């Protein structure tokens, strides 16, 4: 098995997170930064941005999201949402993934032929950065999941962490120790998913 496929096999969704992570926080920070730095982007735009949070700062993410969700989810139906948010906060940290819209606008101005395509290209870059970080964490035995509480909490998070107005939130990744086994992963049939020609 190739090392890449082996690494991707380790990358699984983990909701049962804890704080029993042996890798020091500064090394986790470096790992996340390197993964994003090395992730490909269209026109080498490097449009991905990240906020890396530990401890109380990470807890703040999930408290803010909790507060925003309580405004729209009925109180008598909030218990499952609350439990899920607490499971994310139970980890050692959170990565907030952003895409810099000023970078995208600059590309649109400099390459007008592709102007309509750059927002989509940005999403490709965002996804690759997220996968790179998730896989790098998994290789270190750190569990994670990818969450999407946008645009619900965008303004609250931007304000809380004093982020540039040009940063657009794409996803949140809580991470920590694996406190439960991974669930089995099911795959759809290859026949409906792949086409190979010219063999």
C-alpha cells in the first residue's frame, strides 16, 4: 500500500474527542501550518487562511456557535445539538479554515478570462488545505472532524478573534485524542463512481 493511501486510511471522522494528546501544542501548530503551506492552490494563490486555537480560545468557538444556534433552534429540540457541540469542545483545539476574498478578487482582476472560475478554484484550495491538515493530524494519532457552522457563526467568530473582513469562513475542525473506536466506513460501488478508459 502506498504511504499516501495508508495516511488517508487513517483519516477518519472522530466525534469522541479528548485532551490526552502527547504531541506538544507548538508542534501541533507547526504541523497544521506546514500542511496548509504545502497544500496546492490554483495559480499558487495560497488563499487559505487558518486560526489555530487551543484551550479556552478553542472552547470559545463552540460557546459562540452554541449561542448563535440557540437563536434559531427551538429550546425543546436543542439537547442533541448541545451534546454535539460539547463533544467538539472536549478536544484539545480547533482549526478555523478561511479563504481570503481579497486574494480571490486580485486573481479575478489579473486574470479576467478566469474571473468566474476563481471562487470555485478557491473552494478546491480550501478542501485540499482541510484534507492536508486532517491527514497530518491523523498520522500523529490525533482525531478530528470537519464541521460547517457557516454562515451562522461567521460574524461572532470574526469579532471574537479580530479577523480581517476579507477572510470568509469555510469550516471548523475540532481535534483531540481519540476517545472511542472509529465507526466502520462504507463505500458505494465502484461501478457507479468511476470510469476508466484506454487500458
